[in-house]
């Protein structure tokens, strides 16, 4: 069985699943900001907290393995470009900086896995709509012509933007599996170059097709979308 796409929503009844979507979104924003801003030593307690939350969320080991694979590929690229052109005396500091950067990225990926695997796009949109409706209610109570203003449907736009992230990984997984089934697992720079040249246009087409389907569904089911 193939691993699920990175950041794919997984229904469940864990304590983290039951946390409101807006609370999880705000906490993930804090985690991502903190992972980039805190000193390196502060990453250790942050990692311990995220690991505890991932256990509470009962994250899929397969999805964590997929995130680790993506991080490993990025780590090799970062290490290569850090070492490339570095002097002998600068080699160890460059690798140390790269390690800290990758640790920060790993925490952001882990936080993203927790958020996306436990939060559906519908729950996120409902939470954002509650804020949007509250703002609209305040505007309608204002005196004068201001009360006739309408708040743009930012809840729909933001929820679609956030839910688009796992769709990218899902589309990549589908076209990659189709390519491997037809062309095999070629090795070497030439095979990798050919694979990228085939998969990127195919992924873009798959995402555009999904966007068209989403647009049709929204126009048919949501009167606020017209």
C-alpha cells in the first residue's frame, strides 16, 4: 500500500481532532513563527511539545515517513549547496547552520502534518465564516451608509488556499505513481531529468482539472459563491 499524500486530512476522534479549527490554525501560525524565530536551544522543548501533540493526534506513521523523506531530499540539497564553494575553515559552521535550519523546517513540517491531518477544509471554512459573519454583523449595526457594506467572502478564499496545499502533494503522488507504473524506476541524472519534465506539466494539469471541478461544485452548491 502506498503512503498517503503529505498533509492529507485523516478523519479521527483524537483530542486534537476535536480542537476547533481556528484554534489549531492560530497555534500552527505561532509554532511556525516560533520555529523560525527562537534560538536553536529553544527548538528542543518545542520539538518535545510537537511530538507529544502528534502522539495525541495519532498521526499516521506513513505520513510522517513521507514528510521525513521530503525533508531528507531537501536536506541533501541544502547540505550540497552549503558545502559547495565553502572554505575548509567554514565547512563545519556552514554544516551547523544548515542543521539548525533543517531542524526548524522539520518542526514546521511536523506542525503542518498535525494541523492538516486533523483539520478538514470544511471545518476551517466554517470557523473562518464565523469570524466573517461577526464582522458583517458589526458593520450592519453601524450608522449611515456604512451598514450597507458587504464583507468579501474571505473565508472561502482562505479555506481554499489552505486546502490547496495538500492537493499539490496529492496530485504529485498520483502522477508519480502513474509515471512509475508506465516508465519504471529509472536511476541516474538523465532519468531524473526526464521524470521531472514529465511530472511537473502533468501535475499542473491535474491541479487545473481539480480547480475546475471545485469551481463547478461551489457554483452548484453555494449561493454565496455567485
